[in-house]
């Protein structure tokens, strides 16, 4: 049930349900990402991109109705009853331990399963079959991949990848394959089975990524790790790293200054290095160093009136990540 998934993203610290939905669906707003960072849940970004917002909010409402979540001024928190239910839910619907958002599984999965089908049918010289993916982009991507393929070598590489997987995950993945005279599960029947398949796929991608060989056919099909910093944000980051001022970046890219600042906050959340000394003047930096209760941004703004929201949020991000360096005195 969806309640088993939803409750695993709440704890005794207030959490907004829409931020949880945004995290799972992959909505990379700064507020969603910062909330995920605060709750140490950033690894689950894009875990469930097909998640229905309506159904998710209904699941949260059910948890509230049963007294497992309670509402506070700043979000929902687990009750004692909810903590017990959460432990049970984690056993019923375990989250995929191998999953990482850079794996881009939502894109890779349909192409992988279609590629397996194409290879299997080709091995039997069969051309009369119904592709399991009707998505035109996926079909074209697999066609391009297949045209430059050595079939025997690709099969041998795939077998080697499966042999490196934990046996249980290899079995789960194999049970989901569809090929010539073999029909596995096109769609997992339960939420638990869905995340088991994601975990098996993530383990496979983990092995593919370890190859680091763009000549490997399965690395080529995967396409490499996804850059979690968007292209516009990457541009803003490169510019500020080159010493360009924020207003100049905004002017050159024809974007609002606030948008450029959001780009840099996104980059910081994703672990990129920023020239903090250029973005936060030394007097403000020193003032922030003196504050122990730094979790509330409004307190920071009131305590250090010379600062702005961008500087405060950047400070908070770096503090959460353990990357904030105090100014030498």
C-alpha cells in the first residue's frame, strides 16, 4: 500500500507532505531539495517519478486519520503509533538500498527491458513480435544501440554483469525479463515488487557504472550518470567559479538574478564547490560563524541583518553538509 511508502519519509521533525511528494517525483525546487537535505533523504530524489500526487496525498490523509501522523504548524510529525507502523511498513515495502538518483533509472529501465527483448528475439531470428515499450523515443534509442552491436559480445557482457549481482537480485531481474518464448513480469504486481525491481536494476547500474567504459554496450545503453545539476545551473556555476559576478551572469544568460541564485543553491545542494568567499563577504561570514542556532533562516536574517536569503540558505546548506569553513581570526 502507498501508506507503507509514504510513512517512511516522516519522522519526529516536522515534514511537509508536498515536499515529500516533490522529492519522490523528482521535482527539483530548492525548497524540496533543501527539505530533503535537512531530513537526510536526498538520496531518494526521483525514486518514484510516476507517483500520483492525488493518491500520495490520499495516503498521507489516511495516515493522519489513523493517528500515525499529526499536524504541527510547520509540518507533519510521526506519533508513537506512527513510529510502530513505520517499522512494520519498512518490512513490507523496503526502500531500494542500491538506488541513487544519478542512475536515472526511469529512463534506463524501459530501454534495458526492450533491449533484452530485441536481443532475445534476434538470437532466434524472430522479427514478428510486439515490442514491450511502445514509446517512440525508447524504440529509436534501442534501434540506434542495436545497429552498432555485436550480439554475441553484448550477451556475454550481460551474463558477466548478472554474475556480479547478488544472486537474489539477479533472480528478481531475470524474472522481469521478456524475450523469445519467455514472458516475465511486464509490470510488478505490488509496490513491494516494484521497489524490488528498482533495487535489482540499481544494483545492475552500479555494476555498469563501475565499468567506466563507454565502449561497453550496456554502458552505452545506460548513457552514463545523470548530472543532477541542470544545464542552466551548470552554466551559472561555471561562471561564478570563473570569477564572474552574479549580476553579470544574470545579464549574460538573460535570466533574473534570483534565478541565478537558485542555480547556485541547487549546485551547492548537489555537492558542487562554490567560491563562498566571493558570495558571502567576510564580515557576514564572521557573523554567521558566531551563530549556534542556524537552522531557522528567519532567525539568521534577523540576527545578521546585512545578509540576504541566498547567503543564509547557502550557509545552511554547507553547515548541513559539513562543508562550512569558519573564517580564520
